[in-house]
């Protein structure tokens, strides 16, 4: 396994032996330090793996956002078309209702005119 960081074991052992450790104790301690450092520190390869994972997640997120954007646009367009269709239908219904009221009004107007004309004729004959 490659070392995560450069660790000068010779210098470490030399300083420990100068401080009163036996050479065997110093070497054992140096080996344990190297193992501990290598087990707990991230290497460039570890960082590269994490960065690759982050980039993959970023791309996946972008794709999800783009898909959501397209779905939202489609939903808005569908809603817009539904609303226009509803407005057009309401416009036609209103026009039809106005035409029906006009026809009814004309019918009653002619009926009233005929009745009024009849009443005038009857009054003229009586007088």
C-alpha cells in the first residue's frame, strides 16, 4: 500500500533512540505510526474517488433538474391549453345564451307590438 504522506521513519527511530527508547521499541512505534497514518489519512486516489462521485451526483442532479423543468413546462403548456379551451367554450356558451335572449326578446317585442296595435285598432273602432 502506498503511503498517504511522507513519514521519515529513520529520523523518527533515531530521535526516539536518542531519547532513551531501545531500537526495537522505536522501530515498532515507527511502524505503528506509519500504519495509523496510512489507515486514517485520505490519499490523492481517495480524494479523486470522492470528486468523481461528487461529479456523478452533480450530473445526475442536473439531469433531474432538466427533466423536472421539461415536465413543468409541459404541465404549464397543458394547463394553458385547457384554460384557453375553457375560455373558448365559455365564450361560445355566452354567445349562444345572448342569441337566445335576443330571440326571446324579439319574440316578446313583436308580440307586444301586435297586441298594442290590436288594442289601438280596437280603441279606434270603439271611439
